[in-house]
C-alpha cells in the first residue's frame, strides 16, 4: 500500500475520520494556512474542512491562530499522536514516522517576497517544463504567461488550467484542458511543474508573497488537487477528451487507484 494511503489509514485507526485525517495531512504540509487552502489540497468542501479543523483542534492536533483571516497550524505529530492512548501507541509512532516527510516540507520550502523573484522563478520553471504544467489561478494573474505556456506545450508539456473568476486572457493551444469559472475563489495562484516543484503566491508588486515547494511528493499532491478541482467543477462527460486527459494525468501523478472524484464512468 502506498505510504500516503497507509498514513491516512493509521490516522483513522487512531480514531480520526477520513476527513480529519486528510485535513491534518494537508495542513501539516502547508504550514500556517486558512481553511480554503486546506480544502483545496485535501479535496474536501470548505464546510467539511471547517468541521474537521474544529475536531482536530479539540484533539490538540491543530491550533487556531489569532487574527484575521483565520489561519490554522498543525501540531507536530509526535506531540499529540501518542497521547491518544497506550493501546494505540505503536500505531501512533508508525503514523508519526510516516508523516515525518510531510512535516519537513515546511522547513524545506522557501518563502519568497516580492513579485520579481517569484516571476523569475516561475519563468525559469515554465521554460524548463518537459512533461506538464498545472495551474489554478485567478484570470488576472494569468495574462503574462501565455507565450511561455504555448512554448512549453510545443515542447511536449501538457497544460491544464483552472482559470477562476473570468476568461483566460490568452488563446490556449489544442489539447489543453482549460476551465473558466465565474467564481473568483481564492486570490492565490498555484503552479505545479513536472511534479518536481510547486509555487503558491498571492498579492501584487512588492506585497507579493509566495512559497516554493521543492518536494516532489508534495508537488504531486498539489497537482492532484488541481486536477481534482478541474474534474469536480468541469463536470466533463466521461467520453470527452478533457475528461480522458484529466483521468490519465491524475493516474500518472498518483500511485493509488484513481479516486471517486474522477471515477464517473
């Protein structure tokens, strides 16, 4: 069984629900985050995510941070899992060890400040893309990337874009999966390139703040989140080229069986 699924199973053995386990793993990897960000990675509706966060907080598994907007921080697994009881101690230690990789993502990630370094990193990444570029972003944040994405596509990289709040500001090439939504959603832009790294940022100019994640496992997890959102919001017919592309990309980014999110057939 793949490690990610083993981790979820062990957390559920310890008494967490599936939603709570998915929420905790997502929050642990993200660091300090709001419910919207956690819901996107955990592939859960936001109301369910709030319920899970409240339950986790009651268990001591996460903390609601002071201030607005509301943000949460995961408690390190070794600080709360063993406290669930001696009868579950061995499972808690196993789950803690399995989560250690996700725990190190926060410390191994790079905080980025200001638009110029973020834009430079993203340009370089798109220019080097060989396999795929997955994007979830507001339409206003996509305007400058059309030429680079088309160049990546001509090199053989597959492109999938969730364009929130408006129309994609450039013409996509045939074969791209593009979904335009009226709902603005999160102001954050999220990019995943070749399952090697992910970049999340929001803001404009000097006020732009972002985080670069160089861990391929977590980049793949974010990529699955983007593909899952495209499938959920797009409601594509199972026979459509877009659906088949999403299904294949999801399978290629996951070692586990394709989830019900994409299993509409």
